[in-house]
């Protein structure tokens, strides 16, 4: 995955005419930390995990990025995702750099008490490298507001009251209105812009969604509320489809109770992997990396792909889809709603002030639309695809900040 994220970077760097030296400076992470986490589990057994935090770039501000609890988490993964965060925060123009981290544990097979213990150990060992002005974690796959609340509480034991050390916290613990649904809302916002450009409305479209966690379920709910039909949803348990459109709130309630979409009453079941090639106008991959690859890209039926997940499309698939004229709204733009409202949350924490949900949503909609249009303009002007355009915009912004700090001594070609 690390190599893949570099492919997109180099494609944009070629467009900009960046030297090898500048590319190396912009791609090299500032710091990668690995810690061992051993706890005595509730059942008395010893559990050992590894925790990671890769801090990629801080030219535009404190570093920012999610924490993922997943057995496949490792330094390469964290590094690739940290790199993406640098460009993402620049695309939506929030004053942050990029970071990412996590623990290679499987929360689905752990008790809440063990998960808490693992999180506390992680903070204990990372406390010197995170902080409200250094690096601010947020939820990602298998982490949520509850975990962020634990982190804030634990970190504050060492540093004093520090609500700004993490975002995506519970509302009762200095979280922000609108954060939970923010990434899904951003997905809806950029899709609205794309439809508008094509003279279509939500009422005209059918949508297939892969992943029904934070991003997928909120995106599906908000897109359905605007009148689209969500015709198929798949997660790690299976797929469910309904041509007339799934009842999204009922599906959310079903998943909360049953742990997955499988068995949802009144819908047709299908194998989860079929979701990518489902017959729908729009595909929202909102699960894990590499979901769209060279073996299934040619069979994608959607004409618009909105990347809710990070890195859901491999470079080979990206090329196939572009050649087929499919519009891809890339991850660093499409799923930037989460980091945008994380920034609002952090700003509220620093000011000890609260925004209401209406203000959060309004400001988010504005940021997402502005970013979409900026990327679109870059794409039109340079005759490049949206992903390359998003990287061009981001590299330019990060490059200029790095130059101003003298991280880069050479002149930049922009
Ligand atoms: P989550 O843990 O809430 O949900 C993940 C979903 O993916 C679950 O529904 C799970 O069942 C599904 N899934 C896992 N393996 C699957 C498979 N093989 N096939 C189909 N579905 C599968 O995670 P999330 O926070 O919604 O994150 C999803 C993606 O969005 C990740 O790539 C993450 O990095 C990205 N993202 C999340 C946020 C955020 O604010 N949470 C922000 C930006 C990007």
C-alpha cells in the first residue's frame, strides 16, 4: 500500500515538474514510532500487541490522522495512511500535517475491558509524541468516540486537562456536534457537486455502498435522505440488496443489534465481494484498502465512484477506470469531511467554546464544496483526472509551506 500511495504522488509530481530532491523531502516521514503493548487479559491470559504512529509531515501544522485497531496494522500501513493524511489536510485546507497509527489487535474478539487496557498502554507509551500542538489522533477503522474519550482521559493524567489531544470524542467529553457523521456527510457533499455538474439530482440515482461502519452508514443515510436509492450494501458479514432501495435507518438499527448487514429482513442476500460490480449509478467504497483492483475494475458498472475509504482503488484499477471514463472522486478529497470536523472540534476545544450542529454542518458543506471546486478547476485546467488534480493542489500547498519553513531550500516550480 505504501508503494501505491507513492504512485499517485509521483504522477502529480510529474505534472508539477518536481525534482527528485523535493520529492524525497516531501515523501520522507518525520518520525515512525513502534511500541510493544502487553496486558493481562480479563481471562488471565497475556496478550501482546504492537502499536504504531507514523508522523509524516508537519509543514502546515500539527499532525493529524486516525487510529486503526486491526490485525493487519503495521508500520507500512500506518506510513501509507499517514502520507495520505498530509495531502488530505492540504486539499481541504485545514491547518494540519499528516499522521496515522493504530494497534494490530482485533477488537471484535476482545472484551471492552481489554480494549480499554490496550488503549491506556498505547497512550502511556505514545504520550511524548502526541499532543494538541504535536499530533492529534482521531477515530478510524474499529475505533470510535468511546476510545477517543479514553485517550483524552489518559493523556490528561500526564499533561493536565487536554481535550484537544484527540478528536472524535464523545459529546459528553468535549466532542463536537456533527463529528460522528462528518465523513459520510462529506461524501454526500462531493457527490452533490458531481451530480450538479452533470445536471442530475439525488432522485435520479441508485447507489451501492461497501462498508457499513461510520463512513458507509452515514454516507448511505444522508444520500438516501436526499432522495437517492441505496440499492445494495455489503460489509464483512455479507451483502444485502433491494432494487426499490434499502431502508437505511432500519439497516443501521439491524447492524447495531446483529453486528453486520447479513440477514437483514426484506432484502436479497449476496456475496460481499460482488458489491464492487453491482449495477448502480454510484459506488461508494467505504471499507478497507484495495477493494477495487485490476481483476474487478473492468466490470464496475457505476459511472461515479466516491472513495469513502482510504486507498480503496489500486493504481492499476485507477488507470482502467479512468480509461473507461468513470469519474473517481478520490479519497483525499471525498473522505476529508472527518478531518475537517475534527479541526472544528479541536478549534472549539482550544477556545472552550461550542458550535451547534447547524453551524458545524454548514461550515463542513462549505469546505467540502470549495475543495471539490478547487480540485475540479485544477483538473480542467491541466486536463488531468480528479485524483491527480487533488494531489497537485495538495503538493503545491505543502511544498509552499515547507519552503517557507526552509525544510526545502531549493526553488519550487510553482
Ligand atoms: P468502521 O470500522 O466503522 O467500518 C468499517 C466497515 O467496513 C464495517 O462495516 C466492516 O464490516 C466493513 N468491512 C470490513 N472488511 C470488509 C470486507 N472485506 N468487505 C466489505 N466490508 C468490509 O470504519 P470507518 O471509520 O467507517 O472507516 C472505513 C474507511 O473509511 C477506512 O478506509 C477509513 O480509513 C476511512 N476513513 C474513515 C474516517 C472516519 O472518520 N471514521 C475518515 C476518513 C476515512
